[in-house]
C-alpha cells in the first residue's frame, strides 16, 4: 500500500514541478505551451501533452525507484523505528532535579 502511494506521489510531484514552468514557455513549443486565450479543456490537453513529452521518463523512473526502495527497505526501516519508539520511553514522567547552589 505504501509502495502504491509512493508511485502516485512520484507522479504528483512531477506534475507539480511541471506546473511551475509550463506557463512560462510560451514561444518555445507552440503546440504544448500555455495559451492564455485558449479555453480550459484545450490548455489541459496541452498540459498533458507537455507532461508526456518532457517528463514522463523522469516521473516513471522516480516512481519505479520509489517502489523498489519502499519494498526492499520499508520493512527494516519500520522495524528500526518501532524499536526506537519502544526504547525511547515517551511515557516516562519528566522530573526536574534542583540545581546545585
């Protein structure tokens, strides 16, 4: 489940990064660039084309590496965190000693 979330989050991160630069590339690629005069469906289609053309490989690679690392390292990391939580004694009462004068 965590690996699936990581897969989707990798693509969401790539989409947000694409949103940061897409409106500013007006003259570089006219068929996939943002057009302020175009209606919303046309701009959405252009944005999808921009994402597919420029970052699909990076996003897919990021997603696959996230899945592999989550499946291989997830269990040992969670075990270590659980052990650290048990040993940290968060429920222990806090006491203050008087400072020596």
